C-alpha cells in the first residue's frame, strides 16, 4: 500500500518540474516544446534522486534491524546454554541419587544373603548336635582353658563371623591329587553335598598390566571341597556337574560369591574388575539362565566391573536362543571374555558386536611360530587388530620372564599366570594382619605349598619387580 508521504513527494516533484518549465517559457522566452523538455528532465532527476535517497535510507534501517536481531539471537543462545547447564546439573543429581539408592539396596540384599547362609549353617550345626544328644554319647571331658592371647582375640573372631561369607573352615587340601579316586555316583553326591553345605570356594588369580605389572583384574577360579576337605579343581567336576544338571546351581552360587568379592574389592579400588566363568549349559538352559539374569539385573550397577567369561567353543556354537540370551546380558551393560582359546581365527567385528571386550590366549599359543601360517593374521599384529574394535588381548599361563619379554614385542597389554601369582583362596574379611595373619612364604609365591589366602579388602598393587622372589616378599593380600 502506497504511503501518503510518497504521494505528497511525487506531487511536489511534478509541481517543481512544471513550475520550472513555466518560468522558462514565460521569462526566458524559450519555446513551449523546449520548456516542456526541460521540465521533464528536471522531473526525471528529481525522481532518481528520491529513489536513491530512499534506497540508502532503507539499507540503513535494514542494517540496524539485522544488528538488533543478532544481539537478540546471541542473548537467546546464552539463555538456552544456561538452561541446558542447569538441566544437566539436575539430571546428574537425580542419577547420583538413584545410583546411591541402588548401591545401598544391593548392599542390603548381599548382607541378607550372607545372613541366610549363616542361618542355614547354624541350623545344620544345631541339627547335628541334636542327633549327637539323641544318640546319648558319653560326656566329653572339659576342654582345657584357652591361652590369654586367644581369649583376647575372641571378640574379634566373633565379629569376623558376622561380616564374612562363611565361618572359618579347616584348611583344605591344596591340590586335587590328594583326593581319592571316586565313581561317578560318588562324585555327583560330593558335588550335591558341596553345593548344599556351601563348600564351593573361590580362588582369585590377578591379571596385571604389562610391563608395569599392576593388578587390574582378578579371575575367579572355582574349587570344590568334599566332606573330607579334599579339593577338586574345576576340570574334575564341571563335566559331571553338567551331565547331572547341577551346573546351573554352581554358576549361580559362584556369581553370588563373585559379586560379594567385587563389592569388597571396590571399597579400596574403583578400577578393579572380576572375571566370572559361565558354562554353556547355563546359557542354554532357560530356567538356569532366567535365574542368573534376574540376579545380574539386580546387580546392574556393577556391570562395568563384572566380566562374564565363556569358552571359545561356546561362542562358536551359539544357536538362536543362546544368541538372544547373550544379547540380553549385553543390553544390561555386561561385558564378555573368551578363554580356552585353541586357535587364533577370530572375527573381531562380530565379537565386538556381541559384547566381547577381552580375549585370553595362552602365551605358548601366541609365541608358537606355527600360528603365523595357520591363522589369518600374524600373532604380533593380533593385539592391534583387536584393539581397533575395543577388544583387549590377555596373555595367560605365563610362567617365565622370557615369555614376558617376547609378549611385549607383540604389544600385549595384560598378562596372567603363575609368574605373577597363583590362584589364592579368599581369606575371611575379619582376619587382618593385627589378628594373627602371617606373611606369604617364598615357596607359596613360587607355586609350591599351600597358596596364601587373599584378603578381599586389600587391593594394593604388587611390587614392580621381576621374578617370583620379589613377589614372595609381599604380605598376605590379593596381590
């Protein structure tokens, strides 16, 4: 719509041009044709001048408006950034509050489970005493009085029972070679009794960084004690337990103990992690897997530090149901490890997509010259290849310093084996150094004799020295 000011300016310009032509015609004696031409020329110049002046004025106005818009946009951006920062702070507080509540709840659940184990053991002990009283045995002689030092330690021992996973038991036989040969039926009975009476022991073997040899993870190794305290290693009873349908109960009990151990280790070191072995039968059986999945879901806060370990053969023979179960664990944040590796043929991308973050390969297999011709990649390049997909290579079963030097050339970041420390049993949490704990003997650090117990509350790194003799000087502890 044309403004009135524009119409007024146009009328004025026409009047000025017409007046100029009329003056020239009347006073200057110029003809009418020439006067009209001069008037038209003047009108044209006036129109051009008005157009140029209006364009310059409009450009100035538009520039001012753009500057105002820019200032308003910058102010709006600052306000949005401030609101985003405040929202992030509020979200962080809510997440931390939820995490703290979940941790407290898991701690309460763990203590309730421990209390249930103690009550069950107490009930078993009471039942045994009632049977002995019913049998009418002769009165036992009065036991001799305890030394004063033992009496002074009695309150501490009573307190230790309330915070440990089980009451102190007699020292088990260190190796399975001392256990007598038994039939399949006897072995199944021994496994059932060990599960019911909580005689599944957890041994921890550290995994260290190379070349610093700082403890980064622990592998939980399962041992079983029969009624005569003979120790059976996993190779002696796992196959029988799977055939008897008992492996699900064993895996669930081991997971419970591993979670308890991990919580106590993380009190001193938040970066520590625990590897827990899971059998293929548990992954296949819907009932056993559902039970383990519920337990792992309840302990989801520990997922970044709790690694589930499977055999290489298990992951290669996964069916649709097993793949779905593995994906369910991965969705809950749990990471996986592969052990019992027999060859170096891997598909890193596929393994990474399934949630595998660690691969444990025997040092002898990595250093075997024949592997360079039978595998798809040279062993020296395997660590770099896996690292591109977020998978760490762990060399296990290291028993000599020469192997460590050769593995460093392969860029292996983690190592595990008797060179660093053998698997050691857990020590009751209440048994500290002031309560009569003894130092590790050299023969224990070198693998001979009974391994020293591990105190779950101590996670100091091992000394950065080479050889087993340096490790033997450490006091009793997880390292």
